[in-house]
C-alpha cells in the first residue's frame, strides 16, 4: 500500500471507532496499518535526509550526514593553524 491508501484505511478505522467499538481483528489491523505507515514515513524521511546537502560559505556542498564531521574538522584545522 502507498501512503495515501494507508492514511485512508487508518482514517476509516478512526471514524468507525468513533461510531462503535472496534472488534479485536479491526484493532489489530489498525495497529498493523499504523506500524506500516510509520515504517514508510521513517524510510521516506531518511531518504530525504540522505539526499540533503549543506552549502558552505565557500560554495562547496557537503552531504548532511557528513556536515557535522566537516564542521568539527574545520574547527580543528582553525585551532591548529594558529
């Protein structure tokens, strides 16, 4: 299922839960759908972060995952150069 389908199914269960108590099978399916949604959300977010780059003052681009290391390295280089 894609995100839209998952959201639709989860929302349908939420609406149904407002009208009446969900059966055990319905509650279990809703939990599975929520878990699948969260897994997809986290994977999509991780992919977005992995493709994010930070442009430094000098114009160079550093992947976000390597940015902290490059900032620390620059600080170390600036400290040792003095």
